[in-house]
């Protein structure tokens, strides 16, 4: 029996193996295989699409990803797998995978997309804390997963409380007379935004804020309310009557109790005036502490010899201090005017050019004296215009300087006092020179351009200051300066001469009535140079 088993077992096993082999061959069963042409794929931050080749012995395959429907889509076409990603707007890299399955075989494709450029914004970027203390919120907007707030310096008076989407700032009361401020920096990655936190002290003297251009009413109101002011009056602009839009605040200062912001068009601020009444204001501003206060707040003298005009380059403001000690009219006006920062340096005159003042507003210096002066100078008469009201009276004479002249100006013009019912003039001055004009080819000797606006250069302002002139007012592109000791006035303006922009300096003397003669003469001069004015030219 044992012998039979030993003989039969090999035969039986061989039959089983043969049967198994026969079954495999008949069923056609192969081990499933799956290969991807790539196992990792990287995308930049933008929307894009890439493909992967699928190799498998299976009739079909499927692909899926946990990011499908979010920022990634997968589609199949024969043996190609398409991966499409949306733009990554987040400031962080994102990763996922695609799983491919064919029969019982599977493969994994790692997918990475680059981070978007980090965006970071803060609103507002300037905070004015009340003098009495308080809380303000800064909204933070970023596509990054996190950000930080870093103060420029440690401050005991400001508490910073950072949240996911905003920052709470709490300030203690400022019981000193000095304003204080600190800069904070919001940072995320390489992006940084500056936040300025300012707080006024107890007010004695008062300064204005530059409301910007275009004028930001929100900025102005926020600043004034934060330091304890309140809006007393608002006046809309009436351009036809020359009346500006005005915001008048009552301040917390015991000296300067009013501050007024004005704009003729509601866009460009024309000036800010603070008013201090009585000798208390006069004495306070004559005190050396006042100029120290100005220096501490960034103001410096325009002219080292005058304590009337100051400039603050960082704030973009000029300041004129007008003190009146006349009985019954005692007080101080501080007039602030916004200005644009000059784009570059502009060389000006080596010495102040003057119209011949010995001919200006002199009752015994009339047309014959002008002719004699210009003849001696070798000048050429360009035009001689008679008055439209009294045709026997000369109104304007224009001369061209002789060739080779070393003067910076190329032309000189004279406006004469004439009989005019609308502008009463002392009879003794009829025929005398009311306004004198110098014309310069190089307009940048006194002016620089920003768009359609012309501004007096800092260099020429300094020269005018050295000569004793102080800024008086501006009207469009016309800028007026006055010298108090002799009441000489200068208007600085650009004018077209044969389609070329030139610099005109208009000089005149006199009281308030005469002060307008320079401004009245500008359009007449423009017409004269453009050939629009009726001329009567003689060889005289």
C-alpha cells in the first residue's frame, strides 16, 4: 500500500500542475500594471495645465484628487491625464496629490503650486489719537497666512493688540504740551506697510495738518476732532463771488481758538488760518518758546533774518506769522499753505534782478524819462499802446534789450497810470509808471512746472527772502511777494511770448488799491505779447 502511494503521488501532483497551467492560459489573466510618466509636478502661481502619460495593461483607469472642485481639476483622454490648476491668490504654497487606479494597480502624482505674491494693506495708515486717550482700529488685509506688527520703538503710552484681520491700538492720555508719535510696521514675508500713530498734547500753540491734494475732508476732520476741536461752521464755495469752501473749527487751545481750512474748488486746499485774538496771542508768539515749538515740529525759517515765514518740507506746508499790535486790533494770524515738493534743484539768479525803481511810481518820471532811460541802455522799442479810454495817454510800452546785453532778461515793459473811471488815481500820477515788467527766456530761473501748474522755485524764494520779500498770496499761476519796509510788490508768473513760455516779474509800489495793478497787468501783458492787444507803435 505504501508503495502504491509513493508511485501515485507524483503522477497526481503533475496532473494538478498541468491542470492549473491549462486554466491560466485559458482564462488570459495578467497581473495589472500602471506607470505614470511623472510622479511629481510643479505649477507656478498662475492658472495653467499640464499632462501625464498613463501606461497600463488595463482597459481603463480612473484619477481623483482631494483638491478637485477647489483649485484643481483632472480629466482623462485615452492614455493622457490632464491636470489643470486655478490661479493661486494666496501668499502661501499649496500641495495635493492625484491618485490613479487601474484594476488593482495604483500610482500617486504629487502636485505643488507656487505661492502668489504677498499682498498687504492697512486702513487707515495714519491714526490720530485723542489727547485724552482712546482706542482706534487698523484693518489688515493680506493673502498671507500670517503677519506681524513691529513698532519702530517701544512706547509706554501705546498698547498694540493684534488680531487676524485688524489691530486694536489703545493710547493713554497725553498730559504734556508736546505732541508724540510712533511708527508701526505691518509685515508679511517681504511686504511691509507703515502705520503712523500720532497724539497731540495739551494745546497752547496750534498747528495745521496738510489735508492733501485732493483735499481729504476725512483726514482733516479726524485730525481736528482727535485733538479736541469741533466744527463750528461750514461754508460752501461760491466761485462766482470768489468765496472759497471753508471749514471753521473751535480748538482746545487757550490762545488760538479758531482754525479755518479753505479751498476754492473743494479739491486743492488754498490755505489754513489759525486765529489768536488779543495781546495774549501777541505775547505768546513773540516768546522764544513759540519758535522752539515750531522747530520741534519740523518748521524752519525761510529767511534767517525774519521770524515771519517758515517752511516744513516733510509736512508740505509753509507758514506765515502775522502779528498785529495796533490798538483795538491786537492779535495773531498763522497762515499755512500746502505746497508741492520741488522735483529737483533749479539754479536762480546770482543777484536779484530789479526793474529800474527810479522810474516806478514817480510823479516826475513819465514817458520822456522812460524813453531817455531805454535810449541810453541801447534798447529797441517793440510796441507803444495807447489808452482805449483816453487815446492821448500812453498805456503800455515794451522794449527789447540790445544785442549782447549781459542782463538775464531780454525784455522790459512799462504800464502807465491812465485816466480810468473804474480805477481812481491821483492826478499827479497820470502818465507815471504804475507797473514795471522784466521778461526772461529761462522760466526756470524763478518757476518750476508740475502738470499745468507753475510754482516759485525754492531757490528763487530764498533769494526773494534775502531781499526782504515775503510771500503774500497766489492766484492760479500768479504768485505775489511784498517787502514791508518800502511796500514794493513783485508778481512772479509764466507768460507766453511767441508761443514760448517765459518768466515775467512784475513790480509795483503802493497801497491796497495799487497792489492789484500787477495782477490787472498780467492779462494785458499776455495779450500784448500774443499780439491780441491793439497797438500803436511809433519810432519815439
